[in-house]
C-alpha cells in the first residue's frame, strides 16, 4: 500500500493529534494518548472519518 492510500485509513485524534489506524468497520475509537472516545464512519473500505465525540462517555467520565 502506498503512503498516500495508507494515510486515508489513518486518523488523528482531534484532541491530542496522536495517529491511529482503526480496523475496517470500527465505529468507536478510544485514543491511547488522551483517553477521548470518537465516533467513526467509513465512506469506503479505505476512507475513515471522525464524526464526533462519544458524548455519553465524555459526560460520564467528565473528560
């Protein structure tokens, strides 16, 4: 896989900018750097986007 196409499947945490490479179909991701949890959506097998925080977990933990 080329670097450009590999970058499409990588995410950066919107809170601490740590890079993540989620498995295809994952709908939630917890950042190992800051502990923030994000909702994900996949537009194709190689293109993932952060849709927003998981608010129920953010409010419960008080992050």
